[in-house]
């Protein structure tokens, strides 16, 4: 029997676990991936995180994740990787049962830190493309060396990735679907100052392949003027986000908001008694710093619910 099971080993989950463990609660993290760290590790390991408190010159995503992981481990948290949670349910009103693909666990409380996203969002126009030069994450930056790169997306991830890869690509172009980017103004300006071409109001409508079946150009249309343009490219990076983890949440009876995030009270309690939620899965502002903050808050309320300390009497 655990005091707390944390579902997800991203920034929110690791921070929550550190705080529950340090408060004397027997804590277990269950993570579906084979590595801990969440999106900073899986999606942008070599991206410099510039807006996290305490790092005046920024910190690499993978390094921040490593430090959060070591902090949880050093506190004494048990962490199990490559173990996807399938079901969370109350058993006879006494404890919560957490079923994974490998085992069944019992716990007094659960903190849901799954993140909001699951699988990468894929463009319908590229669904039938089987080649290897369309990417959904930057696993090996050298893949883009001396290549003409097109990045699709208007958020921080798209622009930060463009800046990260600028020095090794032959050319970098970012195409944004709307008339403005959602990325931070400073980041957009930096990208342009570095010579990255930014094109707005563009959508991909068709792709072309060379004789070997490899994508080598895309046809775009301006959704304001209707004008079409063909962009030559050797690599395409899709930075348009991930599909929500909505199905898992619905299957476990969590009440959701219109956008698909979990509804929580002021104490981060979900509608499922004994299950708290923290991080991106709760919606609103999705930053590593706020995910960590919510992880701490959820940990404190979980501790209070289990131990019922004297100051609450």
C-alpha cells in the first residue's frame, strides 16, 4: 500500500513526488515512457529553457529534467518507467486501485500528472507519407545539417527549434498558419534577426516526392489571399503540438473542461475522490514553472488529506 501514486514523471510529477516523499509519504511514480522527464526530455531535450526560475542564462530541457529526476530519487521516491496506467478506481471506499499494463497497485491518494498531450498531432495532408524526413521531434540535430529545413508551427517550440538548428542547416523557414505567431515576441524577433524566414497565413495543401519517394517540396496556400507557393525542402519538422490525452481521462471518469483538461477545485482535487491533478493536464498556463508549482500544491493537499496534521484541526 502506497500513500501516494503519481501518474507521470514529467516536471509536475517529479516535483510532486519530491514533496510528498520529503513529507514522509510512501510515494511511487508510474511513467508510460521508458525515460523520465516529460516533454523537456522527449520533445525538446536540447532546447534552452529561458523562462524557468533560477537559471539566469537558461538550461537545456534534458538537463532540467535530469535534475528534477535526481531530486525525486534522492528524496527516496520509487519510480517505475515503461509502465502505462490504464485504470484508476476507488475500491470499496477504502483505497484507490491503479492498474497498469504490468501490475495493480493500491494507494491512499493519486496525483494525476499525465500532461495534457499524448501522440503528436499530424497534418491530414501528410497522413499517407511514409518517408523519414518528416519529423515530430528533434532527436538528432545532425539530421538537419546542411539541409533546407521547413518548420511548421507558430508557437515557442517551433521558433526555439528553428533558433537551435539555425547554425547547422543550409536554410530554415518557419511557416505559421495564422497571421501572427503565438511564440514570445523576443523569440520571434531573435529568429528573424538570425536570418530565419518566417511566413504567415500559410497552410500545406500538397507535397511532392523525388524519384526515390522522398519528400522534397511542399505546396502551400495563403489562407487570406489564396495565393499558392512551392517551398523546396529536404527536411520538415512538425511543431504543431500533440493530441490531447482526453480518451484516457474520459475512460477513468474525470470531469473535463471544454478544451479537454481536467476540472479541479482550488485544492487541485478532481471529481474522483482522492485523486488530485497537477501540471498541464489541469489546463490554463502550460509552462514548466507552473507545472512544478502545481505539483508542490497537489503534494501538500495530498499530505494534508492523508496525515490530517494538527494545524488543520
